[in-house]
């Protein structure tokens, strides 16, 4: 299984440079940050549970079991077999609901200031269940472990490799022809990963092509 260090070594070997270790690390981190919010099959999280305690109208995103960069679905657990979808709203809508200081079962939410904010103060403690795109980290973060970031260095290895080299050629080595070539490779790898993501999500039969 590849790691950040093995990818760094491969990029240094590609460039035939051993004097750019810190620049290679920064380029890898930049590339991961650039693609972190893109949807791939390996950075989706489902059924992430978190508690919302009574008398609370907001929940810091740092309280979630994983850092979600985008929320696809948020449900409130009413019983062991019953869930209710909550409705996403904009910040102004939620604020207008909070003006009344209502205490009830929350049914609407927004994301603002790195927090989930709800339309009412929770009348009791609830379990919320979230699905979305999660941050995998970059294997150097204090918050996210190296194990969570391995997809960037395995499934998305060639994408991050090309993107990092594009950044290095453009900003460090100053070879813009090679930077352009790496952008072409980056785009090809991005398309390949997106195509695989689409295939894995697809259901139904493959249609034959008529010639």
C-alpha cells in the first residue's frame, strides 16, 4: 500500500531531483486540498451518527465523527426503525426561525460558520445521521490519521502525482511546457477517476453500441 512518503519518492524520481523534498510535500498537500471536495467513490461517507443534545440549536462540524465537506443527506432518528429527512435551508431562513426561540423537534438546518444550525432548540436529545463527502486529510494533519488519507496515495495516486508535478513545474522548476504536459495528464487521470465513480454508482444493464 502506497503512502505519502512513497509518492513523494516517486515524484522526486520522476523529476530526477533530490533537492526538492519540502517543495514536493507542499505540492502533494496542495493537490489533495484542490481535489478534496470533489466527489469520488472513496471519499463518500454514509450513516455517520452524532448526538444533538436538548436545548441546543447548533452543532459544530468538528463534533462530527468525520469532517464532512459537503452534506448530501441529514436525517433525525426518531426510533430504532424510523428516520426523518431534515430539510436544508439557507442561513436567513434558519435565523428567522430561531428568532422565536422555539423548543421543538428540529426539522430544518443550514451550514454556517462551520456549524450545523437548526430551526429550533432541540426539545430532547436526538441522534442525527449524515451522509456526504468527507475529508480524508493528507496524512500530516493532527486531526485526521494517515490511514484515512491512503486513498489519495492509492486510488488517486496518479491524479495527485500529475497535479503535484504540474505545480512543481509551474512554480518551482519554471518549465511551463512540462507544466502543460502534466496538466494534460492530470485531466486524463481526473476523467478516469470520475468515470470509475460513475460506473460504481450506475445500476442497470450496459447498452450495446450500434455501429
